[in-house]
C-alpha cells in the first residue's frame, strides 16, 4: 500500500506564491510518474503538472510559466511551486503517483485546499 500526504496549501492573495509538497510512503521500489491535479467546485479534476523519475515534465497550458514541478526521488517527494497565483487557481490540489513499482497501480492523496483571493 502506498500513502500520499500533501501539505502546503492555504490562503494567499492574487499574485502570491505557495509551495505544495507530497510525500509517498509505504512498501514499493519506485514510482514512474508523480504529479498534481486540481478540482475546483463544480468542475472536473484536471491535470496541473507531472514529472517522471528521469525529470521530464508536463504542464497544463493554464499554469505554464507560473508553476514549477520538481521531484526528490530519494525522498519520494514531489513539489509544486506556484507563483503569480490567480483566483482561478483556487481548488483542491491532489497528488498522484502513477506506475508504482512493482504493483503498476496509481494512488491519490486526500488533497490540500488552495484559495487565492482577489
């Protein structure tokens, strides 16, 4: 079983910054990709950013140039640095681990709330 625990959410004014962290714990040999997704009220969960074990990244167009995803493989931790935050970034942010070795499954965290005031 793999457990993902997010931290770093909160309330920030527009233009501000937050840094999210997500640590994976449990019994596994590695994780192929880790990422962040978000879900705003009344909307579907959407991709924010992902990073592979080799460091390849992928971003939603809406966050390119403002958010940076990074990963510490030794700590099984993924980070999301969010700058120039906008009210439309308000959502619950979920951490995802995909391709967990050796299980081949995906796991989700419980989420952390990010609220950006105008």
